[in-house]
């Protein structure tokens, strides 16, 4: 009988902060109806835009504290206006990315004002390709740009009431800012206050912020009161500091949680998520935007940390204490095993079935039998995924097990290990500086087409890159043609836009991401070829190179052997 082990290098806390998933207090149909009614008000001329939100409730676990949430948010999705504010019986945790008002007094006594409203949101992509597509979609969205412009005009009008004539300016309009979970459109409005005016005056004319009310502001707030049917509390208010010399900075309290103590060490909390509604808003899309914006908070509250070592029973029925791996294990002694690496994002495993199929191919080449059936592996993966939030590297390693010596494997019992390591970095990854490794791929060996635990050649190639000050190594085959990168597949885009990747016969391991990219190119009608590549093609003018694996997605290559390469416009 085989063994199945789960190992984790997870964060310090070993359980979720919340006792259950944060839940909206209204049905999705009710929220969408509020959006439809807002659009009707806009068409009737009541307003140009209104910000409509919904509330999510939760309770913390008995041993969890609001500051645990603050710490986890800061680790998972850092924001420029993060804050923790504690009062007797209450706490406020903010992960806000948005500045409301900043007043800076110059040595000459001039009060300079800056406001930076956010309007327009897209989630981050799971691959560099998808991430850039979503960012470009936001930048080119007429709806989002119009929404942002309306709020900019509102803030210009507010500031003009207390600012010197002609001093109100917009140095940045609809600039893209990217955070761990979302892309935003952010504009910057500046002015100089009139003589005798100070920070309190600008707060009086500008509060509450236009980006979280609408335009015109008073009518928008009336519509919000009607449709949301409850006070927002701290949400969309402002948290600020002010110094005796007149300087001030403040945030808009979005991505923020209000918590109240319910007795000894018990906390109940809620947060809101919303968006600006305009004439062409689509209720289903606006509802999804609230979920996208709430994802960082939900992930922080529900994130699990796996205990250091866990077992999963053969049929995936229960977690049990982990046995030790024998020092006579054949993967440890001889590299007699194989593995697959997957990316885990927010509890979802990309290409799970495809990775299991690739693992089976590797097991077949090595002749390892007695590994759990596909469904047992799938359930083990899914149970592991339920316990981890955020991005993580998930790996399954299969060893022939302990038994026999040398080439003889008599009496061995296969061992299957699942391990998960949280990823602090997020896609898209920075373009790679690469070199050509001296070590070659043997395209005639069946091991070149699987991921065996005999991984020394790849590690030597990667070490050569590190010693040369590069990020990654290109590996040639015995015929001198490019085969792959040390840690991923190779893609070339020729000057005329044809995507090319080498075939398996060139010493290429047919990875999941390679197949996924080829499939997407074919669906989009983009010219693509699977053929041998010559090194000279990689350095042709206009050629672009990419690396691909399940953790990177599709990663740009900035240079090869000191030669700068064309950068993609994808």
C-alpha cells in the first residue's frame, strides 16, 4: 500500500481568522436590483453617478484578534494607507489604497492640496498575458474612464471653493496603479489653498469624498441612503492625521473592517464593497466587481496555514500524523522518482487533471506502480487547496520508496508526497535576464520528456545563471539547438508574429503551461508552429522570447547572453 504525505512551509497561524466565510447580508439579486434602479435614476437625470455597496458579515475565531487581521492583510496585499485604530470595545482595520486629501505646508506657508480619487477596477490576471489584457482593458474602458473623469470634475469643483483661482490642476488623469489583487485607475488633482484657509476648510468642502458617493454629491447620497437602507458606519469615511503645523494626510476608508467586541475575546465584524454606477453599468458585472474588491479581505480572514506535516489517507478520507521518510528512500538515494509542480491561487488549482496525466506519463517511463488512483490524488489536492488561500506552489513527488539497493528495487513501497509553499511574489513576474548553459539536454533520453527527481542538470544550469548574474539559463540539446529553459519551456515569437516552440523530440518536456498556451493561440487564430529552433533565430532583430511554466505563466525574456531582446507588445 502506498503512502501519501502532505508537507507545508505555511505562515505561522494554523487556522482561519474567521469562523466562517464572510457572507453578504443581502441576496445577489437584491444587490443587482439596486444597481438597475441606480441606472434608472441616472437615465432620469437624477445623477450622473452613484456609488452603491453591499455589506459582508463575519465573526472571528475565539482565539483571533483584530490585529491578526491587520498583520495578515499587510503581508498578503500591502496598501499605501493601511491602518489599525483601536478603541475600547471596537477596532478598525483598514487596507485602503486610496488617498482622500493631503495638505502640505511649504516653507513659504503655502498650503498645497492633493487628492487622488480611484475609479475603475479589474482583477489581477493569473498569467502575464491575462494580467496585461485586463490592465489594457481597464485603461481603454470608456465606461471606467468616464466614471473617473466625473469624479475628477467633482473634486476639482470642491477644491476650487477654497483654493486660489487658477491653481486647481490635474497632473495625472486615469493612471494605472496595480496592487496584489486588483488594477485601478487613479487620477491626481492638486491646488493651493486661499490665504487664511487650512486643512479643516478643505475637509469641510470635500467630505465625503466624491469617489465613494457620486455626482452630484447630495443627490447621489440620497440615492445611496434609499438603496442601501442602513448607515455605512466607518466605510467610505476617512482616517487622517493632522499636525500642529497644518500638514495633514487622509485616506478613504475602503477595504476596511469595523469590528466590535462581543464579550471575552470574541469579535464580530463587517466590511463593505461597492463600485461607481454610471448609465451603462451592467448589474452582473458590478456585482462581480464587489467580489473582486472583497477578495483580499476574504482571503485574509479565511486563509489557512497547513501544519508543518500532514498525511492524507490512501483514499483521501482523513488527515493523519505524517510518517518519516526513510533515509533509504530511492528518490533520495538515486533520483528514482518524479514530480509535478502546480500553481494554487485562492483555493483553485490550474490544470489539475492535466498535471495528474503528466505525472502518470512520468510514472510509466520509470515503471513505478502502486500509486493512488487519479481520483484519490485529485481529492488529496482539493483537500489541500481548501486549507490555503493566496498564491502557493503545490508539488506532488512520487518515489519508488525504500527497499532494495542499487538498481534492485525489491520490496519497495511507493511514497507520494504533497507539499505546498506560499508564494510571496505575484504574477506578472519581471522579464528575465538569461544566458546559455554549458550543460546540454540529451534529446535521445526518455528522461528529457519527464520531470524526474534526478534534476541535477537543471540545477547546474540554474546555478550557472546565478553565477553569471542572470535569472535563468537556456538549455541546448546535443545537436546544439535550443530546447528549453532550466525551469520551463521555450517560446519564440518571430518578427512576423509567428509563435514557435520546439517539439518533444528536441529534448523538450511537454509541460502543462506549454500545452495551455498552444491551445489558446490556436483558439485565437494566432499563427503558431511546433518545430526545431536554431539559436540564431532567438537573436534575430524583432524576435521575442518567453519562458513558460505553471508558476510563471508566460514570462518575458529581456536578454540572452548579454544581447537585449525585443520586448513584447501583447
